[in-house]
C-alpha cells in the first residue's frame, strides 16, 4: 500500500515581498478613501451649516452684504397728494471703455457698431479718446434696457457701472418745484435741496415725502398755458392754484420748463421759477388792495362816490392817465370794476401813506416770504412819498412775487385770515387759532366786487365768467421795466360767494391775437353769447383772462369732486 505524500511548496523571498506589498497597498488605499470621504463629508457638513446659518441670519446674508447695498433706497420718494410718484430711486448705468483691451481692428469695428446703434454719439470724439485715453465714459444714466444694447454688442472693453440714481417719472411737469440732485444724490435745487436732510433720513426711507400738489390739476393747467403760447405768442407764463383756507398749493406751473431727467445745467433766466422767484410790477391787480385798504380804514364804503375824476393827473415827474375813457363820477365799487387809475389814486390819497403801507404789510406783500423752496424772490424796496403812494395805488412802482400776490388775494377772500402757502402735505391739522388780519366785512365786500368785475359787462374780466363756477377776480396789465413789452396777470377767487380757491395766471410778453376767436359768455344783451375775431388790444382782459377761464372750466369738476363743500357752491 502506497503512502500518500504531501507536497510543500516553499515561497521564495521575492514572493513574500510581493505579498507584503499588496497588503500594504490595500491598507494605504483604504486609508486614503477613508480620509477623502472624511474630507468630503466634512465639507458638505460645513457648507450645509453655512447655508442654514445664512438663511436664518438675514442681517448677515450675502444678499444684504453684497447686493442690497447697490439697490437700497438712498433717498425717500416724493409723491403728490394722491400718492402719485414724482421722484424715486432706480439703478442706472454708466458705460465706459478701456481702449487698451482693443486691437486696432477691434477699435474700428467698435466705431462702426456704435455708429449704427447709437447715431447720436459723437464718433469723432470717441475715436480720439480710443487712441489717447486709458479709460473714458461713453454714456451715463442709462436704463437697464439701454445698458443692454451696449452689453449685447459683446465687446470686452465695455465697463458697466451701476449707480443708484434719482429719476422723475413726470419729466417736466414739476421741474421748477422738485429741483434736482447731483451725482452723489444730494439735493441742489427745489424741494430736493430744501428738504435734503429729511429726504436722506434713513429712518423714514420707506415713508415718501408727500406734497400738496395734484398731478392731474398740474397737467391741465400746464396744458392750457402751453396752448396760450400758440394764441398769444408769449415768451413765458406761470400759474398758481391755492386753497385759500389753509394755504395748500395744488398746482404751481412756470413755463418754459425742462425735463429733470436730462440733468443739464440751466443758466438762462427764461427758466426762472416765475411764481416764487420772479419779482414784478403787476399793475391794476393792486387796485383791489387799495379799495380794501380804504374799506378797512373806514375812509370809504363801496358806494362812496368820487366826483369829477379827471382823465389824467401829474405828480412830480409822473403823468397818470386812464386806460380808457371812463365816466367822471364813479363809486368806489365802480373804480374797481372798471379799473380806474385816477379813482385808485383818489382812494389812496384818502388812506394816506402810513396806513396804506401798513395794510400792504398786513397782506405780506413787501417782505420776503417764508416758503418750501430756496428759490424765493424779494420785493424791491423803495422810498414812500405822496407820488409813490399815487403810483402804487394802481400797481406801478411797486413789486412783489406772484406767490405773495396770490396769498394776499387768498387772505382777502377767506374772511381775512392769515395763511402761509406751503407745498408740504401735513396730515395732522394744527389746532392753532387762525389770526384774523382783515375784517369779515371788508372780505365780503371785496368778494362781491370781484365777482362783478367778471360778471358785469363793464367789468374787465368777462371771459372768466365760466357758467356754474361763480368766478370773481381782477385783471392787471403792466409794462416791463424799460420796455414796451407787457406782463399781464389775472387773479381769480372762486366760488366768489365763499371763496375756496385762488388762481393766478400770468403771461410774459403776450402779443395781440387778431386771428383768435373770442367767445363771449351769455349776457342780457346776447343770451346765447357771441363770437368775435380781429381784436388787436393786448391787455390782460384779452388774453390772461381767456386762459384763466379755460383753466377753471377744466379743473372745476375735479375740485368739486374732491371737495364736497366746494361742490355745493358750484
């Protein structure tokens, strides 16, 4: 029986070494995988914690720290009395070029594309800068859509710089009121400057600055003033609509105006804010103050008769004449209705210098007014005397601003209570008692007279007799200083039975309008009214009054709807 043998195979030294190496490699590989897995899951854990932390900590979020800084409102919005936005903040873009990133051929291509897409650009100027400068700006304050036109050109040399910017959605509508900001969003004119600190108040950043102005009324009044330029070819105009009870200004227009978004420097005096900064002689609108001063000082009554009124008189170097032939005997009321210069002088002589001067000061006509803008004019000072009293009685040789003139009429119309004009809307009404500076008796008498100036045929303001609105007012025609050009004004109060609004309309250097068709309102003589063409006279009654009548006809329904108390009077 054969025995089975066992065979033992010896491993060589090399085989042993190889086996040990394989075992070590396996161990090392496992260690590496474990280490990498640890690193990977650690990173996931870190990023997960970071994401959760950022999402639960908005004050430290990436959005707030890196993006919101460019989009946060740097300045409060400005809105009108109805909440319509007049000024707000957006991100606009400045587009610049780095010429060093372009080869010569690329520069030529860039110029060709710019010429095709933006024909308004000065290509010669850009070409010079491409060859000389390291960096220059092509356009500023571009909207995102405008910026995208540059971006879509795909040029690597373009640099886009987003900037928080101030824009004005209404463009020119409130240019003289709102003003502008500079490149760092600091107010440099108008409301933007006067309320600069308040507009930059970060605690109120989400609370807009609310004004008393009404965009709808502003649009309608501005439109009629623009139309007036077509008829009367005046070089400028202005209008202000004010609440006579609280001084709130609902509209303030000065033409010509300008688009606030263009951000151009305005140096021509023609763009002056005529209502607040302009200082003028206004002519016969001052006769209202003369008659009111006589009533207040009890030297006349509406029925006081002035006999033997001359057609002219002299005082020192001044010759005072009537504008038209008038009856020799006129009552104080008729002096105002028919706008008699000589009659106004006679009333002023009865009042005397000191009492007349005090009355004008009571109405705030002679000093600088406090207002919500820095662009405020100061009436010119002069030395009082008998001859100065005579000329000021009918509005010559004395100046003030349209804003102050409108306030004075508002005081006469509201029962004699002092008011301060404002364009800042204050929601909380003051409990302070109103200061009465003119008697109710004088106020009521003046309101009745002003109504007759408009409603009676011999009055000078028939074209403002808009049916249903009970308008009263006074005309004023004045020659500009050292010129034959005229400044024509009409100040109206309505409804005259209990005035709620004062409207001042002013035309700067209007011309006769022989081709304009005048439409006379119904009267006893002409129950259906009548039309007339070919007038060559150039006084306020033939232009400014016409414009004011058209304005009242347009804005009357809006005022009636917004004010129930007023609507009962219409």
